[in-house]
C-alpha cells in the first residue's frame, strides 16, 4: 500500500497533476481531459507499471480513452524537433486528436512496450521523428498506422515525409565554392545514417564537380555530433598547420561549435574560414557572425506528417504519397564576402 502511494505521488508530480487525478485515470472514473489522461498514462508507462490490456469485444469493455497521435523523437532536448512537433500538433489537433511526445529510442527489444501503451490509450497512429530499424518499423506498421518523419525508410511500405538532403548539402558546398573556398572540410556523424550519407554525398558531389579534392582527414566523422564533440574535433583541426577555408557541418549545432572553436583559436570567420550549417535553428541567427545555413521547413514537415497520418487512419487501404521537401540556403555572416 505504501509503495503504491509513493508511486502515485511520483506519477502525479511528474505529470503535473494531483494524486486524485492519477487515481481517476487509473480507475477510469471521473471527468479527466484527453491531454491530462495522456500525460498521466505516459508517466505510468515510464514508471514500469503494467496496465491491464483492453478487453476484447466479447468481454466487458472499458471506457475508451481519447485517440492520441504519438510522436517519437530520439532526443526530446534537441531544438531541431520543436517546430516539427508544433506542426504535427496543429495538424492532428485540427482532426480532433491529442498529440503526445513519447521519448524512447525504439529497438527490436523494446518496441512492444510502445505498442502495448498505444493500445491501452487507444492511439490511432505513431509518427517517428527519426529513422528506426526497418524491422522495427515493419513490425509497428502491422499493428498501427505508422509514418516516418524527417528521413526516408528503406521499406517501401512505410510512408514518409523528409527533405532532399543530398541536393541541399550540394547547394551548401556550391555556395562555399562560389565564395572562393577551395580547401573544403565537412563535419558529419560517424554512425550509419541515411541522412548523414546523403548530406556527405551531396557535399562531395559538388566538390568533385569543382575538381576540389577533400582530404580524408578533413572528412571528420564524429561519434556523437553534439556541440561538445564537434567543438573538440574543430579545435584539433584548427591546431594543424594547414586548415580548410570552407567548412560544412551537417547540423547547425555542430556548425556553431565549429564557429566558436575557430574564434577561440584566433581564426577569423568568415575572413579565414567560412562555415555553413544545416537546419536553420533559431540559435543560428544570434551567433556572431550569424550562421549561413540550410533551412529545413520544419513546421511544414511536421504538419505534412500529421496530415499523412490522418490519411493513413481514414484510408487504411491506400498508401499515401510520400513527400520530399526542398530546402533553402540562408546566407548570413559566416560566409559573407571577405
């Protein structure tokens, strides 16, 4: 009894509600809003509490919870996701659904927990904001409508919304070349990622067409392409006798780390080195100099994913058309004329 009380208090605190509200959700009594119900059930699932499965049509039926779309980012602290989630939310709310963010990196060993949770809250579909293994996405799509957002899956049966990463990265490299850069480097992720592969391929294609050779040690593959790792790699690069005069980073966070590392190494941006990022996060506008970057229409991507999910739910026998957005180069101070 004491343990249950502690758990309920913990769940209430994390969900931002009262213990009484948690009890009403668990006992399916009282009038609790769809949003609050979803928040409580999320905390219940993360606390490891096993909820009873919904009764079949032949048994006693429990009251159905409101339908919920579940977005699944791999790192909810990543600022990249905010506008995408906003777009999804606006779309699905206009259809009468409640959006909810589920933070877990899906693997073969844990995806069933998500499906059990989705079944309990009567979710209508799942939108993944990062590419998951094809075996996992195929298994999920057998149980519930599934949309891949932000990347292109290998499986032809999975509908997706993404950007043309290769073409966008090629534009970034061409801009550096047009600005006079002939010693090019790229900061990328070391993991197996189609997004990374496409962006590196686009960058290298532009370099090849301009007959510019990118030294192997200037193709920097970082295990965790976050600010700290990118900054450390950039500092090492700028300590060498010969440094690039044009750098493309496959994310804005990495590009900002490179920019700061250059300035901390007394290397002038853009006079000594020009830098281009990818994403057009809000922070790219407030760096000094401001960051030239590739703009992903993140809100539109999210909204399109929400609309695609609605099509999947309302027309289950018809696979929706995949959507690939073009990107736009935003020129700012990090590549201004010398």
